[in-house]
C-alpha cells in the first residue's frame, strides 16, 4: 500500500523519493552565505560564520555553531578541488534538532577584471540586513537590466536613496575617502574585509546617505561581493573612470587580504 501521508515530488512529470527536509528547503524560509575557496582557504571566514549564526538566531531562535559549519564545508570539499565556489544554506531546525544546513560546491569563479555598468532601479530588499532566500525581486531587476546590456542593478528607494546592488555592495570615491551608502543593505563579507584592510592601510572611509542626485559628484565607484571587487564605469548616464588610483588601491588591498583555513 502507498502511504498517502508520505511526501511526493514529481520533477518534469517523473516521481522521485522526497526527503521531508526538501519541503522545508522549497519553502524559501532560510538564509545563506557565499564564498570563494582557494586552496582550502576563505577570506573573512570568521565574518561568514558570525553572520550565519546571527541570522539563525534572528530567524529561528537558535544558535549555529561555527565549528559545525566549518566541518560541513570541509566534508563537502573532500572529493572536490580545494578551489571552489561554496554556499552554505541554513533552514529551520527540525523539532528537537539543530538548524538544517546545506552546503553546495561548484567550480570557482575568477575575480572580476572588467569594470561594471549599473542601472538604478526602484527596489529595496525586505529585511535587507539578512542574506535571505527571498531573492525574486532582486533577481527580476538584475535580469531586466542585463537584457539592456548592464552588468548589475543598483537598488534605490523611492526617494532616490542608494542602498546596494542586486548582488553587490557599492562604494564611492570622494577625493581620498571611500563612501558607503547609509541605507538598509546587507553588510557583505567582502565589504567588511575591505573596511578592515582600509583601516590597516590608514585610508579613510565613511558611511552616509547617498542619493541618485549625488552620483555625478563622486570621483569613482566600485562594487564588491564574494567574487571580489570591480570598478564601476557607469551608473545610468553618469560615467566614472574605471582606473582611478583609489579604486586600484581598494582592489589591491582586497587581493592582499589574509585567507583563513577552513
């Protein structure tokens, strides 16, 4: 007899045995972090682990042990190259158990070389401080701007306040200072690593409101995410030099940032 209470999933009309945990994953209630692994090492590993723990506490009311996560990443990498693009997804705990983690391993992504063209869109991520799974809006806008030959969507509020890219943080060059927008946005790991390296190098940075009307006043811009740091050559009709000295310095500082062993 068939157990009518057992979960069933069909993919392209073909039935498959379904782990009950799969239904939790399909719900979209969760969060994740993305990292590039080189030689079994990651930049800002402690920042990744702290963010995973903080988001797990906020969403699910339980902690996520960083050493457990490290062990699961190592386990996922055991039969693969030690160079990889890795994501760690976290889902709601099963009753009486800890959070569900899923680690994915894909081929590594090289650091960006070409400068990026951005188009601003009126959209803000809900609960923007979380790297959550509700990414339809940002993906929708990213796909739309790419159809128009842009590389990234710049998310702005209805009043023109700049927040973040669809998949990046954005920084601006104002003379000798780096400016990050002060708006609801994800505190990306690469951005946080950059701030540490800027502090070590004695290069000033600040966080303050930035609006689309301000874009032409800056001397340059760059974006950052788990893949690295890239110069920005244009936002809408505002153009920036792609090789300003401070952007080159930012890219160099990130390239020299320490790697942590998983």
